[in-house]
C-alpha cells in the first residue's frame, strides 16, 4: 500500500468517526431540515448544500484524485445523477434523502457545521472544540499526509470525546425545543 492509499484509509477511518458524531448529534435533520420540510408542505429542501463544494474546495493533489476515483466507483460520477426538481446544484444531493454519499465525501462537505449547530453544541453540551474550518483543514492534511500519527490520534480522540459527551448527556427536552 502506497502513501496515498494509507492516507485515504486514515481519512476514511476519520470519516467514519465523524459520521458517528453527526448521527449522535443529529442537529441538522432535527433542527433544520425537518422544520423546513414541514413548513414547505413536505417539499424537499437543500439546507446547507447550496453549491458543488466538492468541486470548489478539493485540492489539486493525488490523494484528492484518489478520493474522487473511489467516490465515483462507489456512487457514480456527478453527471450520472439526475434528480427531478433538484433542490441543490450538487449532483450528489438527492432532493428526497439529501447527500447520497455515505462515505468518500470531500473534506469541506464532511466537516461542515453551520453557526447555529456549533452554537448549540457549545450551549447544550459545553463542547467548544468543534471548528468546521479547522476540521476541514485537519481532514485535508490527513488526506495529503501532512498530519502526523500523533496529530491524527489526537484528532480521533477529540471527536470520540465529543461523541461520548453528547451520548452521556441527552439533550434536555426544554433545551432541545429552543435549539434554533
């Protein structure tokens, strides 16, 4: 396995951990998407997916090329996706289910959290460490090999700590009612 393959494997490992965090936190669906769908008569919404971010922010680097190749093998090329009544310019965004990419997302897409969700994370769980641009850069550095083994482990541990904190402190109903 060459360095690019090793870096991609570490990136995908981190993607799995971040996906676990987003599953536990679940702010986006509960506080953004669901209310918008209800407000719009069950019509699909794009929420934060307003552009082809994977095209705008992916770096010109062999590791990003490999991530893209793997993504296209698993999920098809962007131009393979055609949605009736699309709500996002991103080809990977289904108007019914949202992002079709369970894995192999671009760092910018994987890392993104809006200001409201970050504020809620801070207010409700006292988690102040999530900075979506910092997470994006960390993911880029993992993918390009510019993140040391110790930095990688520290990053993994910090996300796992956030998962534990959210899991061990279920959101009090009153606070959840006032998320947005």
